[in-house]
C-alpha cells in the first residue's frame, strides 16, 4: 500500500533528517509497507468413499473445487477413506492413518463423511480421527442434515468448543457440553456444509 506523507509529518521528518523527510521535501510518495497475511496452514481433505457416500460424490467434487478457489491454505491434499483404510486415490493401495500426519504441525483436516459406513461402526475411522486430533485440528463435514446425525455411528454432543491459541490439536480443545456430561476421548467438531458452520470452525482454529 502507498500513502502520501502529510505536510506536518514532512516537516518533522525533515528535522530528523530521515529518508521520509528527504522524499517529503521533494513531495514524493512514501511507501508504507505492510506484511502480507501468510497462508500457514495446509489442509487435508479426507473424502469418504464408502457405499453410503455414493450419492455425495458430486458434492465432494464441488467441495474440492471450492477449497482450491478459496486460496486460504498453503496446500490442499486429497485423501480417500473406505472400509479398507486410507489412500491417495479412490482405488489406490491402503495406507496407515499415520501417513496423513504432517510433521510440521501446520495442517488442518476435514473429513467429508456421513459417518454411516462399516468403518465408522467398527471403530477404525474414529481411531484415525483420534490419531489426527492429537496432532492438529480435525473436523467432520457431515452432508446429512443435523436432525439425522444421531442415527449415525458418530452421534454428536452439543456444546461449546474453545481454543487457547490458533490451530491447536483437538486434544487441546476445551469442550463444555450444553446438557450432558463430557464424554471420553478427543472432541471432534461436526459441521453441516454451510457458511455459518464453516465460519465457526475457522474462528476456532
């Protein structure tokens, strides 16, 4: 950004003999430098490809495109989740959940899933989220309407999540349920794919 130096400031700067004063005497523009905001978080988007997610495949593509256009992240990595595990392509070889971890600690993770596949009911997907939540911010993007969430393998507990600093791992979130005692484990936000929900999560991290 470039701003003109006012006349009174030019006079004061002239007395000080600074560079701004020299330019002020000659009625030149003085650049005021401001640091550009840094994109300091990577994003891992984990797309569930289980049988119940077939109907949401167009939504997954639109979400990927929207996140790329948003330009808010240093890098966007796409992963795929199914009953066999995790992969970098929909039909790729299965990888350990730890492969998704970013050793820099500068990665957030969004999991697009209806939480209804066998990998959710047998605990394999929740165990992966537990691992990721120990290392960075993790949240579930739920394509189902909120009224249907209690029928899934991950029925959420309404409450307030707070963070003491930016991009804390889920294990460090302070979670206060509205009307129930805190559960065991790591709190993982569950969101509808809507601006209000995403804005709340953005403020949290």
